[in-house]
């Protein structure tokens, strides 16, 4: 950071920074620091400048708007927003420091507390009137992926993830495609009530403090079926070595119920997303992304097969992490 930026941090927070430690671990590049101020307080710095990609330059203003506008709805589940500034080519958010990463590793106890807290978050806005500027169709983007894969011939790319078992994988996908396609298309037809959704909840975007799941990186916040958030979180947790997705959903439903039709559509849509992404070329600047997507592909497709009564996709064992 240039001196002018550090001076702005001190001005907004009311104290200069005594020390700062860079935070790594996410999949989108940004400058993130845990800071200790001269007066002993802690804060979190998240910023982008001219060296960062267009995604981050779009995401940070959206995230700032969420913190500024939705604080009463985010409640205890989000970090406190301390302010922001733009100086030189920097755009910076200053937030409550939620501490060091708490997962992985996932234990059953951590997964249960997280799932129950996440369910309480969705229940808090279920059926409520929510700001019109929040997108209502974010989850629709997952509806057409299986149809597009089948129509374009790209199922071959998905099947090749299984390497020596690619022929077996393609045969399975051809048989399963009509069911997966129809269930995912339901995402466009799921009736309300809906909830405020985070839409990107995984371990690098959360901290577990006691029984509370604290969530950050809100740039994808939208309105939709809470089952989408719950399913995405459950499969990501299993992919990181946590309990099976069904077990996580069972803990979630101890606090807030899920609707079977909604959940089927969401699980099928999520599996379609990773079937479409996991075999693509690496993304510049994000060397770990495809590996993480392959792990989620294996978990989400196996879960979809179990939920929808499809044959077991045993060929997934040949897909590398």
C-alpha cells in the first residue's frame, strides 16, 4: 500500500496500523490483511487496485453496497462494516476481523454448528420483503447447464475427466442426462417464499465462532430458494473432507425445513455447474480453481444420483482431484 492509503486506513479507523498480516486462501485475487491498530483494536482490510482483474473491480462495489444497505438483515452472521475509501487507484473495505480460518478440517461438531447457524440465517429472512435491487434470478443461471452440455456435445469433456473410464462415464451421462436436465430446469419454476442468499458459502468465506457461522464476501448476495445456499454449502463441506452432504442437510433442517422439489432442482443444477466447469482450461491467476471444482463435481454428481434415483456413478472414482 502507498503511504496515502495507509493514512486513509488510519483516518477511517481512528488509529494507525501497528502491524498487518497478509491473508491467503480464497479463489479470487484481492489484497486482504488482518490488522492490529496502534490502540489495540483489530480490523480487516480488503482492497483492489489496478493490478486486479475485472471480476474483483465489479465485485467489491457490490459487496460494499450489501454491507451498507443490508446490515439489519445480515445481522450477527456478517462482519461489522467499519467504512471504505478510494484513494489513488485503490478501493478498500474495512471490516471487523473475524479471526483466523477455522475450517477445514471439518469435524462433525463444526459441520453441525455451521449448518444450524446457516439455517437460522435463511429462516430470518424467509418470506420477508427484500430490497428490489437484489437479483431474483441468480439461481436461474444453473438451470440450463445440463441442457447446454448435451446440446453442444461438451458432455465428452465432462466424461474425459474420468480418463481411462471416459467411455463408461459418457454412457452414464447419456442415460442420466434427461433426468438431470429436467430437474435442473425446475430452478426457473421454484415458487416462493424465498430468502436472502449469500450464494458463495464455503470454508474460505466463513468463520465459526462458537455456535455462530460468520460469513463474508457478500458480492453475490441475491434472493432465491434457501435450498440453493444450503445444498451448495453441504456439497462444498463434504468435498473438503466433512460429513456427507445428506448429514449436513439433516442438521440444517433441525432449524429450517427444506422443500424436496426445490432441493432436487438445486442439487441437479449445482452438479451441472461443476460438470460444465471442472474440465475446462485453467483460469489465469487461479491455479487451484479447477482442482477444487473437480472435487465438488464428484461430490455433487454423486449426491444428485442418490437423490434422483440414478445408477451409482462409480466412474467418479477415476476423476482426479
